[in-house]
C-alpha cells in the first residue's frame, strides 16, 4: 500500500529560511526587519507549533509530539548567527510513525555514545585510562548502536565493532599507546561514516 502524503515527506526548516518556505506569509528571499518584527514572526511560528500544525503553501502539515530539533547560536567574522532547525515526518501511516520513533531512539543512542567517547578521548589526552564503568558504558552503547543501525551499514558497523573490541583489549591490558591508537582509528571511522551516511 502506498503511503498517503499530506505534504512533502520530511519538513526540514531553518529559521533563516522560514520566510522562504511561506510559513509566515512572506515571499521568498532574505529581508531586513526590526528586532520586534522578527520576534513577532518567531512567535507566530511558535504558536503554530503549540497547536501542532504548520502550513507550507497550500498544504497543512500536522506536527508530532516528538521531533528532531537543533538550536545553534554562534559568532563568526563579526556577526552573530542563530540557526533553529527542526524536522518531522509527514506520512500518515503508522509504519512511518513507528520508523520515526525508532530513528529518534537511534539518535539518542548516537548522542550518548558521542558523549561517552568524548570522555574516553579526554582521559587518553591526560595519559590516563577511563573508569571501568565508563568503558563498559561505551561498549554497551556500541552494541546498541550496532543493533539499531541501518542494515546497509553492515560492513562499516562491523569495522567499528572490531576497533571497539581492540580498544577494550588495550584497556584490559593497560596498553596506553595502543588505547590511544584505537581511539584515533575509531574517531577517523566515525568521521568517515558521518560524511558517507549523513
């Protein structure tokens, strides 16, 4: 059965592009506005999110309770930039909703895995091994990551698990240089996979 579309498959909106997408009744293109005008436009968008519906042109898209979101504020070359990005699926079928919930769960595993891996890197940078509990948490998250990963990633995931196993052996044998070497290899593999599958 073909899934029924009620608007494009994924809604992926950058706040700097909100006026481009017609969410708030503007024409395409960047424009200058006052601080209060910008605040009013953002409030309109916030109100749509609270009510669980956003409109894209002539299509109305329901917003689920849970969605992927990112908020960044940074200064670069004398300018402050703000990026608010969120996205959610727009297929009505339960199968799509189930897949989206799985992706959110997978995203949580990846985020936690990144945090724990960062702790391992920090310990190694201080010429020290991490706590046993932290190492075990990394291994458990790695296994969970592998279980939830897309089957198409099979070879890359297995290579990652092999390096994780080498890292664990270096930890058990207290081989600091080997531990650092495996961390570097893992970091390179993570970066390569991110570029390939993002």
